[in-house]
């Protein structure tokens, strides 16, 4: 099969099942889409496995999930995106393959110039799992072009970005939870979370309300003088108010 290099125009012979290839004349990394030859880049990871627990804990803490976690699986892989750039650095980034956590489309990529040509022999990529594109550029071309203002864009490219697939356990919860962590910027993507134990907080809340009612009832029985009664109610209301605030903040 014969294709033409995007960069130098050389005619290249590729095997029918070869989709990622390098121009033997100019060294460009290329990908054969359903319709044409496209430049192929990747970003190397900046985050190491040892950082993942800290990143994930911080992410969960922001969701009020503060219990112990145990990461049971951490595996790096490269996921494909279509990238279209405008002349003024506007970009459109779309998934080039389906995924269960499709929020990764919102991943932030660094400015141009940081992209590396995809080289399967490079140590960053070699032996790593590479997801092959299965959504053709032609299929989403129109949507992507709309996102670039004035229709002023350069050629689309294929970009493989590194992610960590992490599976973790959360103290007190059954089963494992999955997140994808962007291995360049450290952003965490998830579509399910452990539950904050609401039932427990709710029962504590009802107990607190019950006790408060009892306290006021007793005070009402014990203090006969109306003015003293008002005073006693007033000074006991303040700590009880704080107690309720505490429960509500725990709940929120
Ligand atoms: Zn070339």
C-alpha cells in the first residue's frame, strides 16, 4: 500500500495492517486514518506511580471523602485524541476511541511545541498499552471545525496522551472504584464515587434534635418565673444552635 508523507511528500510503502508509521525520508510520525495520512504525536508522562496516592487522596478529600484508600491497580496507557488547532491557539480536542470515563475529553493539553512525534520505539511508549483509534476523524470533523473560530485551522493531528488507570478501595465500602488520572497534568477523572455515609449522620442529627427538645421541655417544667424562663431558654439556645450547625456542616 502506498501513501504520501504529509511533511516531505515522499511516497511511502506500508503494510496493509500498519497504522502507525514513520516517514523513512524526513522522520515524521504518521497515522493512516480512513481517508488520509495524519501527523501523529504523543506527550510523555510527567507523573510517576508514587504520586498517585497523594493525587487521588486530595481529589477525594475535596469531595468530603476523607477515609483511607488503597490503590490496588495502577497502569499507564496511551489514549488517542483528535486535535485540531486554530491559528490563534484555539484548539478542539475529541476522543478518537470510546471510553467509559469520557470526561477525559476535557483534559488540558500544554501549548504547541511540547508535542513529540509518536515513536513506538521510544522508551516512554515501548511496551505500554496504546489504545488504537476507532473513531474516524472524518466522522467528527465537522463538529471539531465548528469549535475553531473563523474556520481558520491547520491540519488535524492524532495525539496519544498518557493516563493512569487506577483502581482503589475506600475504607468501609464494598467493591473497587476506578479513576483515570491524566499523567501530564495530574487531573483526576471519575464517574462514580464512594458514598459519604449519610444514614449515620442523619441518625445522629435526629438524636441531636430529640435531645434539644428534651432540654427545652425540662427547662420549661423547672423554671416557673417567665422572665427567668426566657433567660434560660436564651442561654441554652446558643450552644444548641452551634451543635446543630456542626451536624449540618458534617452533612453538607
Ligand atoms: Zn516525510
